[in-house]
C-alpha cells in the first residue's frame, strides 16, 4: 500500500500503467520464525504512531515503532489519543517526548476532537500519512475526525483489558476533503523489528551524542572503562530505562542479523558441464 502508481480508467476497472520506485517504506519482520521482510506501506511522508492513554500505553512499543519509521525514511509523529480518559495527560506527554527524540508529540481525543487540527498540517495536498498502532487505540476514529464524517468503522475496546478488536482488516488509502491522503492500517498484534542501519542512532540521538565522548569508538556501554554513556546515567543525564531500551533493541537487531546469516543458503559454485567423450 502506498506504492503510488499511475493508472487510467475512470468509472471502470483501473489499468496500472506504471509503478513508481519506493522512496520510503515501513517494514517489519514477518511474524513467526522466518527472517523475511514484510513491507507494510511505501511512499508515505508521515507515520502517525498512535498510542492510547489508557492501560495499553506502552513506551517500549513506541520506541520500536519510531525506529521502524526512521529506518524507512518516514517522518514520525507521535499521537497520544484518548486524552479524555487520562487523569494526567501532561505526564504522559512528557514520557512520550522523552522517548520520541525529535519527533512531534500531539495529544488528541477522537471523541471530543481535541488536537485534530494539529494533525492536519501533516496531511496537506500532495502528502500521504499512515496511521499505525495496536488495535483499539483509535486510528480509524482519528481518520473519521480528519475526514469530517464517519467513513471508517469503529468498535469499543473490551472493558476487562482495554484491548481493541480488529475493525480495520486491510490497508485502505483515503483521500481527505482537503486533498491529503491517509492510510488506515489494521492493528499490529505482533511487531518484530526488521534490519536497521542508521535508524537505531536516529531513534536515540541523546545516547549517540554522549557516546561520542566514550574512550573507545566501539564502546557498547557495558563495562568498558571511560564509557561516557554510563557516566551520564550515573549523573542523571540519561534515564537508565532508556539506555536499557537502547541495548535491548540493539541486541534484537544483532540477533536478527546473525539469524538471517545462518538461514542464508550456502553459496555453491555452478557445476561445470561434464566433457563429452568421443563415444557420445
């Protein structure tokens, strides 16, 4: 979804004439044990990473989804929805900003309309945004607010655990009245990182900046002498929980890299043809 193509055939089944190259993408590892990439959307400008301010609020998941956005070249915007259910939204915004790096953090309520106007500058004509997050966080409800009427089905979350049910079961591209495009996506029940290069550094710019002062260039911030990152944690300049998240994501990506290398079939030289004998 989002691989914008040119097509013709108004009022009739469209004929795809060309598919544009991917300039951005959001991808994860396929669920299960396979180490393959699953591309979710391509050619989007903004990813609205939606979290609900209820019992499901998960800063660790927020960090993982931000990493996916940055790795794919997509501008992330953190959306904290259901502000009307939160007793201390200011604290939740502060926690999200601590995790979000340079990404914008917007407080919204799809029920009351709070914060919706702050989303509109990100989906102007010629721009495409995608709403992503777990089921029940209000992605479809936010799109309905942006559109101005209820075009996407919604459902109440379960009271016992505040988890949502899939009302969006496929990815759908929607043209907003103002000319922007948004993509509604199903909730993610499994989210495994795919290969990351610079995305990890971009998701944790505070740690990377301090790490430049480490004695060793390849410092892993474990027990090496002269580690500026551990010194910053001891001085209260870096949250130890954030460093723990950084290490956990780095370890997961390194494991995925090794696993993918192990599963890669060995390279075999092509067999040379058997020389023909004179009797053949």
